[in-house]
C-alpha cells in the first residue's frame, strides 16, 4: 500500500512537470515554426547509466528492521521511470508517452539497508 502511495506521488509530480514542459515547448514551437522539429535520441545518451540516490523511510521498512526484497524492485521501477522521463523530456518527446517495457532486472546485494540509510540506484539500458 505504501509503495502505491509513493507511485501516485511520483506520477503527480511527473504530470505537473510534464504540463509545465508542454507550456514551454508550445512557446518554443511558435517561435520556431519554420524549422524542422524532428528530434532524435542519440544512442550514447540512451545507454548512459542513470543514477539517483534514495533515502529509506519508515514506510519502506519491513518488520525485521531492514529493507525487504520487494522494496528493491519498486526503487528500480521508480528509477527507470525517472530515467525514461528525463530522456523524453530532454529531447522534447513529451512525458511518458512511449510504452517501454522492463524485460530484465538485475540486483546486486552488497549489504542490508537499514532505516534512514541512503542508497544509490543505477539503471542502464543494456540492449
């Protein structure tokens, strides 16, 4: 349930940012009506790893005072959504308009994560 709340908060923030970027892109399109608006995403930009740090909050904790395994997957999902939104926003392709699917997830456990620990999640496009 807590992850669902976090998901809706992230989506609300992304929608707000998307609507603000749409307003800015409409202004720039009216200024560049004669130019070609085709934007291509470079492969170097796509395959560059995306890292973001997160802090473990009380609603992420399990009953054994550490981060449960299923929470790792939700942090990966949030990170991939942020990466995809960043790529699409940088290139003027709108918000989360492309239907991309995560086909594989790989995690490396170095140590358990405790309450209020900071962790860095790195996502990379493999192929």
